[in-house]
C-alpha cells in the first residue's frame, strides 16, 4: 500500500484535546475581525438599498450627495466600467450593484465613501432614485407558474420542461430503476407535500472589509470571509483586474456557515476606493446582512415512498423546488442528489428545480440543499414506520446504504459509516429512556458529500527547529489547531513546536474556500504531505552529514536515525540539530504540497431527539438530543463535538422558529435577531455528541469532514418527534407555535 | 445632538419644555437602540440618572415608590418589594437579560409605549400609578393611562414620569405575570398577562385586576374577565371562564409574531396559568 493512503496507527497527538491556539486572543478581544482593521486616511463606505422587491431603476441623482462636505465618492453601476463575460460573474456584479433593475428588497443601488459613518449615512439619504415599481414574486410555487412576474428572461437551460415561467432556470434528475413498478410492490405508499422556509446562516459577525485599489490596478483587501482566494478571484473577475495584482488577507471570522463563501460587497469597496483614492471600510449592519446576503433557499417538495410490511422500501420519488432568489441558482440539484443518499434502493427517482424569485440570492448554508432534502424523506419514512408499526431505527438499518451500494445519485459507495451510526443509536441509553406526557422521540438520518479541492500548504523548519505552517483557508472550525496537530504528529515533534497561520493570497497557491467540510481533510492531507516533504529533505541533510545514502535514513520521534546497522552507527540528529546547520547543508528547509484533493469520503449521521409540545400553545421544547456521526478520525475531538452540536443547534432553529417572513409588498419583515429567531442557549438542551470513527480510506489518518452533516437530520428528527407526540404529521417548517397549534387543532 | 444631565426634576422639566425634539434617557435600552438604527434623531438627550430622587426605591404609605431611573435589577434586589409585588418584579425580571436589567427601568418600559412591554400589564394589574412632573407641577396618573398607542403616550410637552407608585399590597392578595414567547428568553411578548387578586378567608376571590399585553395597540384592562373570578375559588370552571373572557377581550392582529387567532387562544391559556400562580401566592402557597 502506498504510504499516503490510510494506514491504521497509534497516534501521539491526533485524537487529544489541547487548548486551542486562537483562544486567548479571542476571549481577550485581541483577535482582529473584519471590522477591526483601520488604515491611514481611511473612509467609511455605506450602501443605498432598494426599498422595493422589484423595480426598474429609471434614474439615480447623486449630485446632492456628492456636494456634501466629507463625501469623497459616490458610485452607482455606471462606475463599474467592466462587464464580465461569464454569466456567473455578471450575476455577482449585478448583485453587488444593481444594473437596470432592483431585484429584491435590499438590493444595492448606490454607495458612498465619506470621512465619517454619519456623513456616509446622511449622504445615502441625499441620493435620489427614481424607481418604476414592477410586480414581484417571493414564493417558489407562485414563481414557477407560467404567468408569474419574470425576474430575468433568457436564463432558462435546455433541460427545463415546457409549462413553467422563465423563472425556472434549471432542472436536474437522478435515480435508477422504475419507481412506479416499485410502488406496485409496496404494502403502503405515502405521498406528501412539504415546505421549508428560507433560513439565514445567522453568523454573529456581520460582513466587513477594508479595501484599497489604486489607479495602477494594485489593490489590497482585508476581509472577513470563508475564502480569501475566492474573494480575490471574484473581485478580479468582476472588475476586470489581474488576480495577481490583488492581495487579500482573511481576518478572524465570527462564523460563516457557507454565507461567507460568496462575495457581497467587496467589489463595491474596491470601486469606492479607486474613485476616492483612499482606503474604504465597509461594514454591513445586521439589517443589511439579512436583506442582502444569502439565506439558504426555501423549498416546496413532494415525496412519495412505498414500503413493504417488513420495512423494505420498494420505490421512492421526490421533487424538489428550491428558491434561488434573484439570480439563477444551483442548489436544487444538490437536494435531488442527497435526499435518498442514505438508502440502498432499487427504484428511485428525484428531480430538482432551480427557481428565481424577488429575494436575495440564495447562498450556501452548511450542507447546502441537504437538510431540506432529508426532511421530507425522513418524515415519510417515519410515517410509514408508524403506520406499519415498525421500529424506525431497525427500518432504516434494513434499507441502509453500505459499502458497494449504488447511491441514488450515481456512485457506488466505498466503506461508509451509516450502519455504524444507526447501531450506535440503537444501543444508546437515550433510545430506551422513558417519555412523559406530550413528549415524543424522533430519529432521522442525514448525508453529505464532503469535498476536497485545490489546496496548498507550506511548512517551514525555522533555524531553531520550530515549525511554521502556512495554510490558505480561514480557520472557521479549528483548523489551525488541527493542522498543527497533524504536522506535529507527522514530524514527531511536540505540538508547541508548531504554529499555523492563515497566509494571504500572495503567499500560497490557489486554495478553495473553507467549505464542503473540506479543510481538516484536504488541508490536513496537504499538511501531512508537506511534513513528509520536509522530512525527506531533513533525511537528506542528515545523510549528507553522515556521508551515507539518504535511503539509509529513517525518521522517527522528531529525528533522523540510521535505518539499520548496515547504515552505520551515528547518534540520531534531531530536527533542531538539522535546522541549526541548514545553511551549511544546502540552505533553508521547507516542505510544501499542492493538490486537488480527492477521496473526501462521504459522511452520514443519525440524530435522536426528544421534544415536548405544549398542547395549549403549540410550543415545542427540545428536551434531549443525541448526535451519532462518523468522523473518520477525530483529530481534535472538542472541535468535532462542537461541529456536531453546532449543526444540531442550527437545525433545531430551522426546525422550530427560523424563517424569512415576507409581506405582501415583497419586503422582508424580520431583518434582525429579534424576529428572526435563532435558538438562544436556554432553548437548547446539552447536545450529546457520539463520535464514531470509520476511517476514510482517502486520507492518511482516516479523516473525514464533519462540519456539515450535523445540520441535515435535525429538521426531520424534530418533526418526527413532534408529529409522534401530537398525533398529527407536521409538514411545514418552521414548526412555530401558531403552526403547531393550528395543526393540532386540525384547523 | 446635545447630551444633558440635569440634577433636579425642575431642571429636567425646563430642558424638556424648552425643546420639543429633546428625549428623556433612562436606561437607554430602547432609546439607544433606536438612535443607532436611525429611527429617531433627537436634538437633545436628557439623562435622568443624575436626579437623586429618581434613583431610589422607597416605602411610601404602605406601598412602594420606585424612581423612574431605577434599573429593574435593583427592584429584584429589594427583597421586601419582591415579597409584596412578585407579579411586578417577575415582569421586570423578564426584560431582556441580566445586562439589560442593569440599565432598563420600568418607567422607560412604560414611556416607550410598546404594546408588548412586559412590566406594564403587571404594573396595571397591581394598580400602579405614575407620578408625572411637568411645567404645571406634578400629577398622578394610573399606569394604564400613560400609553395611548404604539409609541404614543399621554405625556404633554415638557412632562416626564418621575416615579411609579405601587400601592400597599392588600391582605390575602397575590400577583403574577406570565408572557408567551416563541423562545425561552431574549424575546418579545406575543401575549402577556398580569393579574392581581385578593381572597377572603374562605378562599373566594373578592377583587381582581387583569391586564393584557401585546394583544392590542396598548395594554388592555380586562374588566369583564376580572368579573368572572369574583366570588369563585379559582377552580377549573372559573379559570375556563376567565380564559374565555380574556380571549374575548384581546384585540390582536395578524402579524409576523403570530396570527390573531393564535394570540387570542393563547391569551386565554396564559391568563389561566397566570391566575393559578396569583391564587397560590394569595394563599401563601408560593
Ligand atoms: C436586548 C434587549 C432585550 C429587551 N427585552 C425586553 C423584554 O423582554 N421585555 C420588554 O418589555 N422590553 C424589552 N426590551 C426593551 C427595553 O429594555 C425596555 O422597554 C426597558 O424597560 C426600557 O427602559 P429604559 O430605562 O432603558 O428606557 P429608555 O430607552 O431610556 O427610554 C425608553 C423611552 O421612554 C422614554 N422615557 C424613558 N424614561 C422616561 C421618563 N421617566 N419619562 C418620560 N419618558 C421617558 C424615552 O425618551 C424613550 O423614548 C429589550 C431591549 C433590549 C435592547
């Protein structure tokens, strides 16, 4: 077996729980987030946003704002002089600054840079926009109807069938077999319609950047993002700049959850800076975050599943319609791929529809497309189990995908962990704990692909033998800790000898954004290989010192050793000793690795939850919650548990209270944390994480991504618990008190 | 914008009377939020926290006089006040969080005139009276007559509330406040119910005052609902009648926080639960 594939081994550091390296700075307020940077001569940017859901921009008069003292630049779309050729970049540009039309409430139409925040805000009020209001649509089913107001014509892909409005821009299909024939064999077939609301990633740090762009095309950005390479490439593409001329540095990040894998206002800050000749800081308010950065899609779904009395699924279909917002989307296809991914099915078919509406452009949110894919499927399976008097865990085990199963979305699985999570759930005390009045227990499974992608790492052995590691992915879930641990493990040195930093875009090659649960897997893989590269060099240096063949040198416990008695008798050379004489043995020592990582290894989880529903108010309380998930190998178990708990917490919010509420006027009514209700600490029980370790064959230490799967099962798990305790099947999220009470009363 | 810190009520009244665009600043937990959101842009902010007589809680004529600048945390730190008027102090204890309560005043809660203000139904049910100072001297106003609609009060130009008076607690009485929120805390009332009731020696209700919050443009004094309790012991049929009467008294609308139907239903449910607590307290059981 080649050495870079998975090998079972005993770990010294991986799997332990050291104190996080970013902790002290964060708790003492020293850590620098997006809004914490200033520059000499800096101006404050502010964005004027459309109050209309859909309106033609007839004219914009900026003269009064420009005449104000302290205002240094006012820009509209006319100042974005470059028009990108690629449709996706053109969409990003139009989303950052509206062209002919404002497409949603909150769409940017102009921006200013001024010497103070208050002047900038006053200047926005002085800008006069003449709007021609157009009919709007903010509901996904309405938007599909042939006579719906069209957001943008001419974007429909060939695969979309006839009979829909032009808002339906894409359609995808997956599956195999003949579901109709499968339904014939079933003892019971259940078909239901479900809806889910748009939910925001709800990160605590609003989007912020400090940008500078000179007339020579050289620029810099300091930004809170999940991917500074993405910011660089997108800004360059949108503004017609050379990527190499832009240097982007990622700040610390106060949450992203996918919402910061996109560009929302960085090009605006650059154009303001270019026009004003000064650096410009742009910090969004919470209201702007809600109105103009991506929530995830809302959805309208039909699911049909047939089951035999013994619990085997005979056929399954699902249709997912996802609201992409103001630009053509690509997220429903992910739902169509994920919905039935946990199951081994002979007959399955799914389709996904991407639908434009007058809402902000939908963005990635933790396992994008998968939570709303699992929710209806796991709900119908639960209802089938109820009606056929079957055990929901046993039934899922009976149909579970395993190694060799052909997934509903095409590939054949290697070793996977779904069965292990179900069995762990069966043997956990939670499963047999008694329930009280008005209480119910729900279970659900979830799947996520995980991702690898472009990754670069540099590992420098410093003259004193300490190690500096540079990665190119913002540390959003503890990657600096995990990378230091993997590097120390591989090099055989103590953890405190390694410090990891997030390098800027000029310091490493291309890195994908921190998404797809890819970082611990892909950057970890590159880190291990960069360490092996450095070890190879150090072995050569030792060999040169000893005058023996490099092949005759072994590396262990942080030192070079002669491979055996035949190699000669030399005392080991430690990394410190090798580093100290590096200038005399060939120069500085550094390892590096560049890769497009493959073999991320799919991820599965099973969640179990107990809820209590107040029969008089419809309020749902979460009493107990247990997450069973496969981590491949948990590098730093605290962080893994944090991911499990965080995903479950977000899923609980999505299930019970979170939703974008639009008025008849097409305006968002709850752009703030008062009426957009993420769970507060007292809403949540202790969420118990159970880590399973089924090694990923595609990673040297067996690591799989863990960041996203945990948000996939909660929607259905909670719906199943509430439906069982209230004796009515709930099919619409969020299960807010008014909705639950109405369902229980049958109104 | 000017920031002024008068040290006497007269000085505060003079400043307010001279400038119709000036605003009183108590804890600032409403005002500062609205300033930052750009909702209000007053010409002056008149901080009342330097006015000594407005920063104290004092026993007065068997009841309690709570200065308009007293943060709600201090109310809950005053044990005898909590014993007398648990309905009011538990309502004050629901406002925001520990941090918010270190600043927020119940007078500010009242003058902000949000229909959902938590302490207001509790104070109304307690029979609280606001003392108002103005250019023409001072007057006492029942708390329910201060708000007139969302964000609107009956205070005239130059007037401010200087204190809230909670009367002497009647013998064998109990007070309680409960609200319904979708979350467990840090939320705004969808329904709030304050109840104070008094029992005779046989355990029958002789007096009751019920106030409903968040189900109308201002706090609702539910007189008919109070009548349903009089003469009863607060048994299940009595509480069902109470719930029905409270639901009938509510005048909610459909909005992002719930449908009118839901709010009306839940008003009855919460009223029932509040009454149970007030009854238990009146009997000395809780
Ligand atoms: C995070 C958060 C959570 C909150 N949670 C709740 C909650 O759960 N329940 C709830 O009811 N409220 C809540 N609030 C709102 C607010 O805290 C309360 O309304 C509080 O009681 C206001 O008191 P204050 O002293 O801070 O008022 P301020 O903000 O100082 O004043 C409020 C208004 O009343 C006026 N005013 C203040 N004092 C006087 C006076 N003596 N005479 C005349 N006018 C006056 C001011 O000019 C202003 O218009 C919350 C606020 C925040 C920020």
